[in-house]
């Protein structure tokens, strides 16, 4: 039955590969035995889930209707119900046999060897059927969703939908209990080791890498600078009870926070050294939350309470990657930590609503160091006069609408509330709105568009700041075999200061006050070599400053052999007309080489070297207080070894 159920649920999800029953026939002459779906179609017909059309044909290429989908869904449900009812019948029969044997034994008549063997065979058969049910969890979840989606069509065909939903919910609980019996405690984790050092250039000046960081205790000197060695251990535990609810926790121990700094600050870390954020070992609770999955009034419902991760899209609320030389899911997933609650509601198959409320401040390690602080205004380079505002609370949500089979509209809102008032502007709140649409026109072509607004407030009073506090963006992606092209245009106002992750140029994240056009392309030459490149040009909006930012990138990935791979990248980014706030209009050139060794899916080993060449600073000026020579040249190198378990 388990294989049949898998076939059937796949058919329902595919929505069109198989047409539901209208008349019984012995065979489908239009389904060749060489067709890839022949086995599935034959088995489903044998089980009575599909029977074909009155003319005896299967018509697998015909578009399915919603009524036919409802009929197929009900046939699948009845087949599944018959199986579970059969299991209940087997259990009842076994209990009767055990009672009979017990009565015979008590009366002096022992059970025969044949009786014992028959009972043993029946128990083994039942055990196999029950074990097969343990893999039904995700499929039953899909069945619950579709029962709500096609409720109208099922009712019109005389189906008692409420009874059907109740049966599916009961089965869902039974399967979750079975799944929970596999193991109600799962332990996993990751161990990470990272080391790197800087090499001073002939100017005797420390060179910033593409994360805006340098090595050592000073910005001057020559030769190999102070070696940085970091390590971090993450331990995750997940417990599941008999209802399917679970608790997830992740404890992190190491000195990575002392070496890299927190996981989210960007511009404020530019021009700072590694190993400058405390000493000793950091211990912090990265995640600790419980989940509840249930149905309320026929809705699909999910609740998560505790310390959890949250992101709402790159233009609204998403943590930037501040450590491009260190690969780790915990650091790179784009989520900000939230101490609170989030709720997800599914309204049929086409609409979902997400709501959240919680604290975002005071998420620190055992020594009081911030882990993932949200700093409003901190990432932008153009708004140097803005005093960063650190919110204490966050609330909001998202509402998603599926448009046809290939499109989706997402509406987002977040309110970030601080305990104190920033000076520039005088505000203690920031509201961010967004509307983003994406649509897949074909297998090769997709497009997207979005708009949004960020608004500073003091209490409920709107605070004016900058000349434009909105963003708009549009883009298209084309993929055809080995070629991929991504082109976009965006206008980001000088007062649009959402804590997102929409761009990175040289050492700067989330540039605003720009009209920017970007093109990126990739091409796979063969199974060993692929190329990629991009160009971005931006005009400053608040003042007349054409070509304020230009950035060109290109690179290649080459598989040396079955284990070793080589990566090479080059970036040349220029700033013009005083756009950058750091007292200069610099040009950044970064050349990066990386080697990776394939040690399996759960093990990472890589080596890297980056040469930095930063010019255009201006003799006598102070660029992050590190130089007066007008240039910064040098490099850095390092390695990472990580293991998941």
C-alpha cells in the first residue's frame, strides 16, 4: 500500500498526469508499456483509484478539471481509509486470537504450534504495514491542504467533507505518533575551524579585504601580520512528542564572535581588525523555540514560540552576510534572531498569512556581546549623518497570494521600535512596507518587480528625512542550457533605510541614493569549467552625480579533478563625486583565488588568497584612520575546515 499511496499522492500533486475515474475498463490502450508513467498508472488502476474515461482511454495529456481533481482526491482518500480500517480490523482479529489462546491456556488446553506460527505471521504482516505508515507524514499534510482547497467541488459531488477532514486529521495524528516512536530526540551539530593572516604591501599599509577588514594590531608594518585563529561549535537538539509538536534548540560555543564581531554589523566594522571584539570563549543560545502544527477552522496553522530566525525579503528585513570568507549556515542564512512568536495560516492552496511579534534586542552571549543586532541606517554608505538606531522590538507580517500556477505576490510590513531616540533623524521607530511580485513566464524566462517604503516615526508622528524614502525595482532572468542572464534596474532613495540585504559593492552593503542598472551572466563551458561576470552602474539621486558607482566583476570555476576545485574572481569598483562617506572617492580592486577539496556532503575544506589594491584615497587624507599614503596594497590568506554531524 505504501508504494501505491506514494504514486497516488504524486498524481494529485502533479495535477494533470492522471485523470480521475468516470467509467471502468480493463486496460488503457493509449498508455504504452514503455511510457515512464506506465507502472504508476497500472498500479493506480488496479487499486481502483483511477478507471479512465467512458471510451476506455486514459487521456494522460488532457488538462484536468477541478471537479476531476476532487474526484481523484476523494478516491485516494477512500483507498487510504480502507487501508487504515483494514489495519484496525487486523488488530481486532489479533486481539481475539490472543484472547482465545489465553482462554485455552487457562483451561488446560495449550495453543498449537500452528496457531502460534499463524499469530506470528499475522503480527509480522501488521508490523510491516504499520512501519510503512511512518513515511506518510508529508503526504497526509498535502492531503489535508487539498481537502480544504477542493472543498466546494467535493461537496458538490456529495462528499461529507467535514467527516473526510476529521478522518484525515485523525490519521495525521496516528502517523505523527508512529514517526515520533522512531526517535523523539535528534542531536546534530557542526564544528568549524578558521585561520587567516594578512600580508602588508610595500607601502607599509594594511590592506582591507573585501569584507572591509584587516589583520593585526595596527594598520602599518610589513610582512605577515598577526595570525587569526577562530573556532566555533554548534550543538542542535530537536525533540518531538506524540502530537508532532517539537522543540528545537541550538547552543553555540567558540571565539568566532570575538574574531569576526557580531553577525550583522557592516559599515561600522569597515576599517577594523579581526580579533578585536573581546577575549576568551563566547557561549550563546542561537535558537530555542517550540512549534505547534494544527488546524483551526479548516485552516492550515503553524505556530513557533521562542528564539527563532526571521527574514522577510532582501529589500525589507534580511541579515547581510558579513563574513564572505567563512561559510556556515548559522552565519549565512539571512535570518535575524527574534525572541517572540510567529504564526502561519494557510487559506487554501493560494494564500498564506504570516504574523510575528517579539524582542530583537538583548540577544547576547554569556558575556553580553551582541549576536545579531539590527542597526537601522548602519549599512548604508551614503547617509553618513544618520545615527544608527537599534530597535528593541519587531512586529509585522507578510501576506502571499499565488497568481496562477507560476506567479506570486508578496505583501510585507514590519514595525521596528527602539527604546531610545536617535538624533539624526529624531526618531524611535521605523516602519517598512513592501510589495514584491515574481512570475515565471516559461521554463527559461522569469521576471520580478517590487516597490517599498521606509518611514521614520517618533511615536505615531511621521518624521521627514532625506529627499526620497522609497524603493522600486524590476528584473528579468533568462536561462537556456549553459547560459544564464540576470538583468535588473532599481531606484533606492537616500532615505530608504530598511535593514535588508539588496546589494554589496566592494566593502559597502545596501547602497542607497542610487538609480542603478545591473547585469550578471554565467556560462557553463563543460562539466569542468564555468564562467561568470557582472556590471553595475549607479547614478546618485539626491544630487547630480552621474556614474557615482561603477562595479565590474568576472570569474571562473574550474574542477581540477574529482576532489579539487579552483575558483578565481576579480572585482573593480569605483566611487565618484564624494558619494562614499569615508573621506575619499576610492577604487577597490580585489583578486581572489580559492581552492576547495571535496570531502563529502558533511565536510568542508577550503583555502583562499585575496590581493587588495585600494587607490584614489588622496595623499594626506585619512581613510578609516589607517593611511596617509594615498593607497592601500597587500593581501590576506586563510583556510577553513568544517564538519557536520
